[in-house]
C-alpha cells in the first residue's frame, strides 16, 4: 500500500519535470542575434548555444584586429544568448520550480568553481 503523501510528492515531481521539459524546449527553439560595431560583425546563436551564423562586413575583415574582434563578438554573443535562454527558461516555469532551478544552478556553479579551484591548486609533493 502506497503512502498518499509519497504519491502526491511523486506527482508534484512529475509536474515540475514536465514543466521544465516544456520550458527547455521553448528556450531551445529560439535564437539570438548579437551585433557588434553597428552590424559589421553579427553572430547568431541558436537555442542549443551553438553558432548558427556569422557575418563579417568587408570593413570588419580588413581591420587589423579582426581576429580579436570576432573572438570577442562570439564570446559576448554566447554569453548574451546563455543569459537570454536562462531568462526564457525561468519565465516559462511556475515560481516554485523557477526557484528550485535557481538553487540548483547556484549549487552547480559553486561545485564547478570549487572543482576549478581544486584543479588549479598546486599539489604538494610527497618528496618535501
């Protein structure tokens, strides 16, 4: 015999999982175009956070720092698309699920930052 509270919790979990899946699909269906230097460099990023299109004007191609400008534009476009996608994802969720997602993102970020710090920390030699 199943506990009624456990069944309600399981149903709530299913509802939140479905809401998250629907919001994720909607966020991934959109793309964002990022313009730099008045449109001389244009980067379109898909909802899967991939470069969909890159436009460089003749002026941008001839500039001395073209490579740095393109790299910066791509990085800025990816960051802007990631932020926009996160916002679209949160806006498609009920407040409780959005709050849960934000908590999870914070935890993953702190774990990632901690792992990075651990990787970058020099190891002490046993020979010392």
